[in-house]
C-alpha cells in the first residue's frame, strides 16, 4: 500500500471513529462535520445503489462535488457499508 493510500485509510478510520462518537463532548467541529459528511454521502450512495448522479441529487450537490468528496474521504462501497453498520449498532 502506498504512503498516500495508507494516510487516506488512516484519515478514513479516524472519520469513522468520529461518526461512532458524534456529539460527544470534546469533539472538534471539524471532525464532527467530516463524520456527518461521510455519513450523509454513504447513506445517499446506499439508498441509490451507488448511483452517484442520483446520490448527488439527493444531497443537493453537484455530481463533480460528490466525486470530490468521495475521493477526499476515501469512501468505497465496503467502507460505506461498514459505516452504516456502525451507525445501526449505536
């Protein structure tokens, strides 16, 4: 795994952890926002069967904006499903 991919994976894991503890005292606004963004995108993608154009419409953002966020947060079908399971468990 390249250094870049390892860094992105670490960032994603931190964001998933942030989603798990959303709303807890001491959490920064930035990490809360990132977690909420990842959750919203993952949920929209799940609802549309990973149809990114429809997910972008659901989120009221541009298609290119959604693609940027997916890459920025390293969201994949596997990580999206993992995140949804984490949220259901809480």
